[in-house]
C-alpha cells in the first residue's frame, strides 16, 4: 500500500464498512463535506483518518514489530505528561518560573 493511501481519509458506511469516499489527509475537509452529504441522504457514515502517531509511523515507513514498539513508546511518552500540572506556578518551565516575581513596575504581571 502506498504512503498516500496509508495517510488517506475515508468516509465509511458504518453497517457495510464500505468505503464511500477517500481523499488525502491534506484534504480532510472534503471528507467532512462528503460525510455531511451522505448523512443528508440518511446514510450512517463515519470518517476514518489516521492520527498523528499513525501518520508519523507511515511517513517514516516503520513496519512490523518496530512499528508496535515505536507506537507504544510514543503513547507512553504522551501518558507520562498527562498528570503534569503545566500551569502550576510551582513547576519551572520556559513560561513559568517558581519563586520569581514577575510583577512589573506598574504592579501588573508581565509575561
């Protein structure tokens, strides 16, 4: 299967799983319009589009066991950040430094 096909968006009829429409991911808005048109004809459809991880794996051409391991490592990395309190002032980051007074001379917080 070609890279373009792997990174395509499909409009699928839910019951039969028939692909009614397919287009490149870069043209996803066409798939949404097609889905809307099919739904207006009382067809029960869904849009299937690859997520960012799948698109990356397809673009890099990673296959088989390496694909599973790479996808798992990406999921673990994302999960490891789910509990972080990004906007908590106690976490040092490029945006927020704990213990730093960022009040300007006018008494307002500067960013």
